[in-house]
């Protein structure tokens, strides 16, 4: 049951000290994610599961829902007058707002439906978004999008799980809103989220263990040794293979999430994308008191060199991430 102490997203934003156009953009993104939530909920009923038969620029097979959700975000946001351009994990190049439409000063970057391998098996998936500001609303180019994560003005995700949950930051803490399926409003259900500094839970795709670098292997080996090992405690492991769901768990009860560089493709810095996945999640995690690094340095300080750049990601409870960083710096 919601009441006056649990404001809707709109009321919550009215009370925040942030530019009105940024608030309007967050409300629009939330509306798009409500539409995505409806599409995801219908799944096979609308024949929208399965492969689209196409690939994205990163050589990954696109699912029908990858394309549908990308189009929802593009169509809903193109004519708001709030944006100068958009960029998506599912599009080869940036999408500048066409000249015949009103423009604004923000750039919207997104992974429209993260966790592709989970779409067809009815496991939680999500939308991740990042918002940058530009002084160049006309004729934006790729270089306008290549800003380090600490220049983001907002970031968040919407998790399509047992509940649909919007989590975002505008640089003053992390707040979570649950979609009320009757009113279709996002209602504040958790504010000023804080990640516990310590944890007994780690999250990594263990099938890649033989390909990891020494510091990650050392850290995980020590977790696996449990009470009998150097950490003197037993650890639990979770891997949902949807970054949104794994990071949501970390934000909710702590933990460490890792998708590190590995030897499968040594020239690829990692699997996850810096601009659409790592930067927005790192902004959230740091706002919630956690840390997010690529091994040696904070992800938010990395200067991107191209749109679809990938990065190694280690994020979550402060003391655990600091330990992994120490192992990297020593090696
Ligand atoms: P996607 O954007 O194509 O869905 O890929 C990103 C996803 C993350 O959500 C998740 O953490 C990771 O890929 C899972 O990868 P793997 O299947 O290698 O475990
Ligand atoms: Mg993704």
C-alpha cells in the first residue's frame, strides 16, 4: 500500500535540487521503461522472444526485444526537446537529434535491454542509462559522448524482475522506485541506499576461471577457501548473468561483482561496455558508498576513446573491492 510518505517519482523529483530539464528527462526515461516493462511482460504472447536474426556492431546476436526496446527509447525521446543526441549498445553510431526537431543539452546513452541471454528464459533483465551534458546541442559528434564517468549528471537502471524497479542517482544518493502495476507510477520504496562495506558474497562467471589473471584468481581462491583460508570466513556465490540484477543485489545487500579482463581475447579489455554499462553502474555504486574499479583504478576516471569501448569491471562493497585492487597493484 502506498501513502503520502512514499512519493511518486514526479513528486520526489519536485523536491530535488536539480535542473528542471534533467528531471523531465528522468521522467521520460521512466515512462519508456514502463513501456519496456509491458513488452517484456507479454513476451511470447506477442511473439517477441527469440533472435532477430541480426547482429550488433560488437558481433553479438540481437534478440527481437533488443531492437524493440531500443526503438521504444529512441521514439519516446527523440522529440522531447531535452536531448542533443543518443547512443545505444544496439546502434553502430551515435544518433544526433535531427535538425527539424527541438534540441536540448543532454545526451542519453543506454543499453536498452541488458542480460540478453536471460530474455528467453524468463530471468530478470534490465535497461541501463547514463546522462551526460553537452554545450553543443547542434551537430553533436561521437567525441561529445566520450566523457569520463565522473562527468555523468545522472545514471540508473530499470530492473524487470519479480517487480519492476527504477534505481537512479543525480549525484545526491541512490534512490529506488517500484512500478505500481495498477497506477503505472514509480513509487519511492528505498532512498539513500548504502552498500555494506563488507560482504560474504561474490559474483563472477566461474566458468571463465582458467582464463583469469592472477589477482582475480587469488581473490576468488581465497573466498573459496572459506573459514579454513586466509579470509577466515565462508563466502556465498551468485551469478545471474544480468548485470542489472547482479548489481541490484549488490546495492541491496552488499557483495562484489566482477567481470574482469580475461585471456580468452587478450586484446579486449573486458566484456562489459564502459559507456552503457560500467559508467552508469559505477556512478550508482560510488553514490551508495561502494567502489568500482577496472582492477587498478576507478572506472569513473577512465577517459573513453571510442563509443563501444569495453572495460574490466570490479564493483561493490568497499573493503572487498579495495582488496582486489591491492592484489592488482601488487602483481
Ligand atoms: P548483454 O549486454 O549482451 O546482455 O551482455 C552483458 C551481460 C551482463 O548483463 C552480464 O553481467 C554478462 O553479460 C553475462 O555474461 P556471461 O554470459 O559471459 O556470464
Ligand atoms: Mg548489456
